[in-house]
């Protein structure tokens, strides 16, 4: 069984930040759908591809700079105490002060260099603490190539408080996977997709009394709409003023960023005219779809 198939049997290090709700690219609900087999496997992007290709180079460079040999790990590790916790390590090494330690290789965009200045990004901190929970090791070396030309490495010590938190949160999450109970919904697209798929159609003329907690959510919705409207006005104002600066020019440059305002030609089917002039042809090729429209209004 390969790693992609086996990771559905438990929680891996890259899942730790998702379970904790701090991953900007994936929500807990999306991870739950993935673990329960309700999401198709997505191919890794360019960043992940090059990260894998550069692993050996980072491993060798770390050894050249520190004198610490790194051994590759060609198996998936599983916690004896918490079998739902899995680890796919980039390597292991021997630390002069902490004994056996983990080696983790990363690549990062030049725009993220500040996140590596003092320590390592929180998502990776949780990942390596997860690995230490699985292995029992006391530390982890994290080597990173930033922007393709800046090499750094950091040593991260085992943190028992973080590990205890991970065990608790990941345990609760895995219980939800086994029982089929999803985590609490949030504002992610994954949550929206889940709820729309679960309740695709409404029962005509049906009505219920909502619980008291709905009043708080309605207030939250109203305030968000007000803030969104204000932000939309500010965004449109900035856009209009920049367009005025561009004039007839297609692009402008400032501070390492490029602003474009291009002419785009599109061909669209005039469905209204087609329906009027060729009704039979329109009916033959028209597709009917349904969705649920969410509206809040005064009760009448």
C-alpha cells in the first residue's frame, strides 16, 4: 500500500495544522472528506513536486554544512500508543545533544523568508511536533531552501504541551472520521460544498422554528454583509483610481508588482434571442440545473 492510500488510515504530519485549524490551504472539513473517501485524490502542485525533487539536494547540503549524516527513511511509521498518528519522514540523524532526531526538508517562496527568520512557520512546527509524537525523538532539524538561493536550517526541540494538544485534537478528529461525524463547519469553500452536497434539495413549503443560536449567527451574517459592502466600496475606489492612472496603457509596474488592465474579447451565446427565434433548438440543447438560494428577509 503506497503512502497516499495509507494516509487515509490515519493522520500524517502535514495534516496536523489542518486539524488544528491554522492551515490556510485546507479546512478540517475538507480533510475529513478526504479521510472518509468523499474527495478524489488531487495531484500535487508544482511546489510539492519540486519540494520532493530537491529533498536529496537539501539532505546533502545539510550534511555538508553541519557534518551531520542523514539517513533516509523508506517506511511509514505509526505510533504505538496512538495508532491514528502516522509519520512519513524525510530522514533521521544523530544530534550531539539530543540523540536520534528527525530531519525534514522544505522549500519556500522568497516572499515567505520572514517566516523563517526566528523559527519556522507554525504549520511546519506542528508537523515536526507530530513526528516527534510518533517517534518519541527529542528534536528535529528542518532545512529549507528559500527562493531557490537561500539555505537555512533550524533545530526544533520537542514540546510536550504542543504534543499533548495534537494527541487530543487529532484523536477527536479521528473519532469523527471513524464515526462519520464531520468537524464543525467553518467559512471555507469545503464546508460550503459539504453542506450543499448533504442537503441538495429543499422540501417545498416546509418551515421550521430555528434554535435560539440562529439569532447570533444572523447578527454575525448582517455585520459581515455591512463590512463586506464597506470593503467592496474601498476596493472599487482603489481599482478605479489605478485604472485612471493606467489610462490606455495595458500594464503598470510598482514595487515589484505588475498591474494589468487588458482588453478581453469574449464570444457568448445569446440565449434569449436563440430561445425567441429558434425555440425547438433551444429546448434541445438547454440544460436544466437546480441549486438552493439562501435569502434572509423579514418574516411575513
